[in-house]
């Protein structure tokens, strides 16, 4: 959208995903744009971002972690460089008693485990009504065990590896701490090659969790689905909103009107009903969150506006010599402006005619006659 809005773009991807940047570079190059409109920059994140600010970029768009986003915001403050931040998510999924559990468990598995859980908008915590909690967990456990993780050689796996060793360590730490505090791992995916190296972590379903656990409060960014039960809709909404992040959420129910009603109470930039995450692939819908999930929006008309600098150019259509609120001031001008306001909300036909007469007479005389200075 930066290019669509007429800007030159400098792209820097994460150090661990340089190949992604190269793929984007090839795609842009295929568009045969004029030289200099797009550059793919490779280097240290801190050094490159500081160079951006030092050289007077017009705006910074960043997708990444909350701590890094805060650091960039502090850097941008020194030069008052505007920025848009799409940061972390701790995205809740609410399952109501009337939900289609087959679809809900399929959706939870996909939005929680896809890309090895490395999606800021994927499901990170699930709240299920107590009346359907047991069948939901049983069904999701079967599907979790049926998942296959490992190196993809012939489209024979469902889930690949974590991207970095540090992120793998984060996922392990959160799950291990939750288990030590009483949580239970009820199902995990199966490796296709147990001896394979790499940063693989199994798709993992966890129960008996609570909001005292880091697993339910901090972004996991891995293939882990913790599940809690709730008694009332009010409790589910309170639990879903009990987070410093507010990127996405979802409600699962056969009652669309009820789902929409709940959606309006959830603190998130995107709420989907009977689905999750997919709107990030819809260029016509806005993407972004609030709280610590970021500032600004990408995609849609709102995202295009983020790539522009609003400017107003205005001119008077009436060739008057001066406006009635210009100098010199007098009571007649004041009374005339009050009469003009009353024309929008007349109290009586007589009052309307009186105000029209006053406004017409005084405005014509004051606006089209010269300012007589003794």
C-alpha cells in the first residue's frame, strides 16, 4: 500500500527471515516499477531502524514484538517521526453452548497450530462454556494427536518448525511453567521423523490453566492451545478482555445476532464469528489492534490513508471583500451571525423571516462594501 499511495519504500525483514525479504523483492521487481521506488535493506535491526530515523523517513511501519515496538516508538519520538505498529496478540476464542463443535475444533486447530503457531493473530487462548467443555476438549484432543509435525518433504506434514531457537525456548518455558503450576498437557501432535533436528515443537493442547500463568497472559507465538471453561457470557467476556493485548478475537455460535452482540464487547481490532485469523488475507478489511497490540491500521481504505499525509486546500466561492466575522467588530455583525445560526433551527415563521431579512441586508452591506478607515 505504501507503493500504491505513491511512496518510495524501504523494506527490512527480520534477520531470521531474509529469504522472505528476497521473495518480496522478486515480486516487486516483476512489477517493473521505476528504479529507486523499492529497496530491500538487510542488516541489524537496531542499526537499520536508527538509520531510517536519522535520514528523515516520512513514516515507519513495524510488525513485531511489543518490546521492540516500544523501543521504536521511543526512537521515533526524538524526531517526531510518525509510526504504525502491529505488535503482539494474545487472541481469545469464545465457544458458546450452541456452537458447532466440529467446526469450532477444526478452526481452533488451524488458527492455533498453523505456521507452528507463529502468527500474531492466531488463537492463543480458548474459553469454552462448561456445558460443552468436555466434548470440545475431547474432540480437539483427537485432532491435535492426528496432527503431524516435522520436515516437509512431500506434502506429508501438517506443521513445520519454529523459526528461531529463542522462540522455541519461550514456548517450552511457558508450557513447563504452566504444568508446574497445575496445568495438564492432554494431547500433542506426532513427529513424522522423531530423529529430525531443527526447532520443532509439537502441537500442544493444555487444560487446567488460569490467568495467573504466563501461558495465559503473555504472547506464546507457538503451537499451544490452552483451554479454560466459563459459566456465563459475562465471565467469558471478562476473561477475553483481561489482556494487555487486543489484536484479534473470535466467537463461535450458531446464533449470528448473539455472536455480533458479543463481538461488540470484545476489546480487539478484529473479531470474527465462527472463524479466526483469515481476515488478514482480505486486503479490503482493516488489520490492526489496540492496547499493546499496536497503533494504526494496515489494509483497506484505512490502511491506504495511513500511507498518506492529509492536506487541505480551500478557497472562498463568494467574491466578497471581507467576511462578516472579520474586522471591524460591532454589535450589528454579532446580531447578524446569531440570526444566521437561528436560520438552521427556526422557532417560528415570523422569526425566520426576520432573521432572513437581517442576514441578507447586513451581510450584503458589510461583505461587499469596503472597510472605511478614517
